[in-house]
């Protein structure tokens, strides 16, 4: 039995799926595909395990499905728009050597250059998220807070411990996945579930190692780009606030939620002048209500 099985979650990424699967087969990595109710006429490659969901269960739930569907001690989480350029044995060796250890390879562009700012990041802090939701990172992308978060100071050519690798090329142990209760399915349907998993692993004394000898070409964002603007707004802010509530203290989570509220109010007003339409305006209003609830009560749901 192979030490690792790749789990590929797809949602309307049929145009890229065959290359991802082919790259795994080239390096002897079995594949489990979990399809979250794609509507793009995805054609599934033969010779792999395929789980078809009748509805979009979200990325975290699909990952958990995929892990349960195989018996290997290691799971390689691979995006459908990522293509392995190397074998993954160095990552397997890293994870097998020590308990509570995960590993990641380096994501690169088509020309081979590293995807800086995406392949690895530091875990988000209150300042990180405040700068993002207030639009500071958009207006001043090279500010020190954003550069630190996106690891602009890190040499991606050497093996090292990291905090938050992208879930597009991420290897983890089954026993750690079981002890952590899998990926948190409350991050629905997408965003921050991989950040949360990395945070919980590190909080248990775990280690995540980047080995740039393992590489994959990554296109990025194809499934998310197919979402309507209004859906992206609701999903991203909802998942961000869930992460804040679960990992920050009562005072800090309220401060971040307050920044979310201010940023959303500004975007809402700007959207009116730009005539972005009711769906986007409504999504901003829904996210404003969610962040206001977090400011007042320090949580997302009121019982």
C-alpha cells in the first residue's frame, strides 16, 4: 500500500482535473476525487476513486470524505489546478519521522518561479486581518504587516518550519487528522479551513515543514472565480469571522470584527456610487450584520 493518497476536491474544475490526476499517477500516488456537485460537465479520469456529492458540501467536508475513503497513513491534499512536478517522497519522510508533523511542497508558476505570498504564509494576526478588511493592503500592499504575513522575508529555496502552507499541496498524517477531528466543516463552503487546521495542529505542539524540493505548478482560483461576487463576499467574511471567533480572545475578536464592520461599511457606500447592484449590496449588508453581532456578542450565533 502506498504511504500517501492524494485527495482532490473539485467544483467546476473539470478543465484542469485530468492533468492533476495524471501528475499523481506519474509519481505513483493513488487518487481520491471528491466532486462537490460540479455543473461544468466534468469528465472524471479512469482508474481513480470518485465520490460524487449531490450538493456542494463545502471544501472541509469534502476533504474529510476523501480521507475517510482511503486507508493510507498519509493524505496529500492537492488542488485540481495543481500539477506535481516531482514525487512526494521527501514530504512522506518528513511526516513519518515525527508525530504531529505535516509537510508542504512549493507551489510555482508555469515558468517555475515560486508563488510568493501564497505558497506559505504566517498565521493571521489581529493586525493582519485588520489591514486586510480595512483595505490597507490594497492601498499599500508592501506595508510591513502584509509583507510579514505573506512571508516576503522568507527564503523559499530552503527546507524550514512554516506556519501556514497553502492547502493546494499539503501532506498530513491520518492520526493527526483523527485527533483534530478532521477539517472543521463549519467553515462553509470555503476559506480559512486549511488555516484553521494548521493552527490547531501547531497549537498541539505540531510542526509543519516546507520542502521546496517537492514542487507543483499551480494555476489557482478557478473554482472561486466561478462564484458570484455576492457569494464570495458572504463566504469570505463569514469564514474570516469564524476563524476570529474560534482563535482570538473576546477583546481581540471584537476589535477585528469592528474593523470588518468599518471596512464593509466603506465598501457598501462605494458600491452604491459604483452601481454594483443589489446582490453585492445585499451581501455587504448581510456581512455587516454578522460582524455587528460579533462585535456586540463576541460570537456568530446567539442562543
